[in-house]
């Protein structure tokens, strides 16, 4: 009788623990949602969703100061002349040249080239995907 009590007790603990574990985890996206999000990186979808025409000049939308949404100390400035400057906590940490090639942003600094897919660029918001690893970088335009 004592053994039966312990078996039932263990089953109840396992069942409650399983329910608690399953219902307290953050909601993770299912595979379909993840695949849809990855499609947004595809430049053809970025073009359609932003309603850009083939002859639209994306370069003019980049010009200005952009603050990272992840770290407010991180700012990037795109100048009209094709130069850029990365600033962290008010100090210049990097600079170089930038240009738009189709729906890709290319930053060149110290002979090194960084390529980003343009997910969205507008009056107040900028989203880029760094191509080697697919990280999305989000920025908000700030006043000069």
C-alpha cells in the first residue's frame, strides 16, 4: 500500500511539473512563423512591402542620424556625400563610405566591406539585415 502511494505521488508531481513547464515557457514562434519572418529578408519581398518603384532612389532616405533601438548610445550618421560615421556614447568609433546597390546597403571602412539587405527605410525607421548571419538591426531617426 505504501509503495502504491509513492507511485501515485510521483505521477502527480510529474504531471503537475509537466503542465507547469509547458504553460510557463514563453511562446516560441512555430516553424511557419519563423519561415515567414525569414522571407522578409528576401529583397523582393522588402521591395514589395515598402512599395518602392524600380527607379526609386533609396539613398535619399538614408541621409541623416539614426539611433539603434537596441542601444541608445549607438548612432550611425549617413551623409549625403556618401560618407558615414558610427558613434558610440558620443565618440566616433568608425567611419567610411556607403552606397546603395539595388536593395543592399554597402558600408566600406578600412578596405573592409559590410553588406546589409534593406528591409525597410523610411522617414522615422530603418531596418537592415546583416547578411552573413541574418541579424536585424533596427534604428530610429533622430534630429540633428
